[in-house]
């Protein structure tokens, strides 16, 4: 059975393919066979966020730009974003308006950069998936975990206090208890003898 190809390699293969890089060159750069490249691309076409037509159009556009000597580094992400918006029936103007509203009413007032905001949203989404908690309940879940942590901290503090009281009640010291623990194996061996 052939080894499973890591996701990062698959993504890199698809990114390079859509950027107009030739199959043989991708194979060398990614360290996989040309046959694997074909399999990854075929699978991507069937499971892509964009239609097969857009997938092929992206590749053809990249090749055309390459022939004309134009850079296409930003074209693929733009095409993916376009496919994402199209799939959700959103218009670019709606997204631009949303960004303007955030910029005016949130970023400037809160002193948060758009990059920090997006990173926060992504991190919340990752936490949601990792702990299998719906995104809208992440804050409640975090607060619940904080309460549990505080309760455990109080329990630990109480146990330490109880330990100190017990030590005082038996007129001993921590040093004597530690010495007793260190010598326990010797006592056990002495009892056996």
C-alpha cells in the first residue's frame, strides 16, 4: 500500500499546478512522482471549493500570464476567494462594505489591527474544532474551564493547609516526613530480614 501523501504536500502541488508550474517540475520540487501529481490534481478537481471549470480556468489563466511574463502569485488566492464568495452568493461589494464598516467602527475604535482580528477569529475557530465546542459557545466553555481551574486551585490550597495542620498536630516537620519517606525502603528491608 503506498504511503499517504501529507496534506501540506497536496496543497503545495495544487498551488503550484494552479500557478502554471509544469507537472514534472512540481514532482521534483515536492519530491513525489508525476503519477502522484496527476492523482492529487484529479482529486482536487473533484473536491475543490471552486467548480472544475473555474479550476481549469485558473490553470489556463496562470499559463497565459506566464507566457506573457506576468507574475501570478496573487491570482490563485483571488480566484479561490472569488469561488468562495460565488459559492455563498456574496458579492465583492458586500465584502468591501463589511470591511469598511469594520475599519470605521471596530478597528479604529478598539485599536485592533485587521490582521489581529482575523488571527483571533482563526484561533477561535481552531479552538472550536479542537475541543469540539460550537464556535458560539467557546467563550462559555473557556469561562467554565476557568471556574474549574479556580476550584481546583482552592482545593489544592485547602489540602496544603490540611497537610500543615496535620504536621503540627503530630509534632513533626516536613524534614522529618521527607526523611521518613527516604528511609522507608530501608525499614521495609529491615522488617523482611
